[in-house]
């Protein structure tokens, strides 16, 4: 994410969410990268669903966060995981 897109995303988050509050993350990740993604959400409940061929998992995590900066930090960290798709 470049600075301009981060700023735009932050504005959208702040206009559509009340902080502090719950935010739902959704990702599709190769099965072998689930552990790396789970490390970003230590202590949180991950809801996993396998793809039809079992090569990917859909991961949903609902978290209580203080502000949009925390959401953005997680997306930036998740982007470093090879093969991840953020929904």
C-alpha cells in the first residue's frame, strides 16, 4: 500500500466504523501460510474454511480494535505473507 491509498483507506474506515469497535478481517491464504497469518492474530479466534481442492483456506477474524491505524497495521503485516488475498 502506498501512502495515498493508506490515507484513502483510513478515511473510509473512519467514516464507516465507530472506534473503538469490532472489525472483521477476511483473507484467502495458501494452506501452508495459515500459521504465518495466525501469528498476526495471536489469542484471537480464527474461523477457517478450506477450499474445494484443499489448497487454500478462507480465514475470518473479528477483533476489537481501538482505531483505524490498528486495522491498517494488520493489513500491512499480512501483505508480507506470500500468496495472501485480502477481502
